[in-house]
C-alpha cells in the first residue's frame, strides 16, 4: 500500500501571497488531519477532515483553511501569508471510523518558507 | 486541555546500549492513548509504540518498550540495543479516546536522540 503523499515537498512564498498544499491519504483511509511543526511552537493540530467535512479544528486563525474531496484527498490553504507561517506542514491519515484506536500515518511533510 | 512534557531536549547513547526517554502528561481524562513517534531527518513521523491507558501491561515492540505509570502520568520509552538508525527526534503524544475523532494528537516538544559508535 502506498503511504501518505504530500506535495510539494518544498515551497517558497512571499508575504501576502496564498498557498495550497496537497495530501493524498493511504488508500481506504477517510480521515485526513493536518499539523504545523515549527521550532518555537512544536507540533500543533490544525484540523481534521472526514468524509469531506471538517470534524475537528485547532486554534489557528481563519487564514488557515482546508477541504477534502470525495476521494479523501485533502488540500490545505493559507491566505495572506505571514513570516510566522514558515513551517513544516504534516498531513496524517487514518481510517477515521468510530474506533479511534487506529494510529495516524504521516506523510513526509511540505516545508513552507515565507520570505 | 491536555499537556505533554518531555524534559530532555537531547540525549546521546552508544550503539548497542540502552537509553530511556522521559515523558509526563497531564489530563483529566480516564481513557486515552499514548504514543511515541520517531522523526528522522527524512521528516516523516513514524509510529514507534502505542499504549492504551486502560491496559496495565506495558507495550513492547521489538527493541522498544514503555514504562507506563498511570497514577504518576508518566510514559517513558526504553530503547534497547540502540542502533545508528535510531538517531532521530522522538515525540511523545497523547490522544483522547472515544471522541469520535481519531486524529487530534497533543505532542511533547521532542527529544533529539543521537546514537554514536
């Protein structure tokens, strides 16, 4: 089975621009969640999507949004980029059904640099 | 809200030796899961081991084992026979159980483990 795939691996953007990151989950997984990893704040939960609906949301401003498609692929969008948005963005997938005993499977992340 | 604390920013161990990484957490939940994830330079977070809070028996996965002390809210990871490939950042993480959502992990700040010859 192919793992979680995130594209692109690296991205450089300018302040004020917007960016879209993509995540393809493991086949059969219906839950996709996103995490931001920075040296200062560590790993923080952004949001989770299940069956095209946002099911859970972390404490991030509205500039951070996401969506999930019918094939479970997910995109994350950040608008009006700020320098502080520079981070590694990790996507994780899981079956997502009622049993939350399943561990998360992570992708390799997208490294976003805002200049 | 849950918090996870890893008090050792960096550790070093010689190949073939044993090392223990510490983790404490704070929660008012009675049922939850605890995890250790490994993040090598490739950046991918890899699940090392998982513990269910309602199970008293400590989890073991090959060279990796945990010491889970529920009353003390402690969850340490022991790596036996350390190998060069164990060099990575190790994150302790907490997840509430039975919330209907599988994915909200609360992570510690990580311990950077260096395995040396």
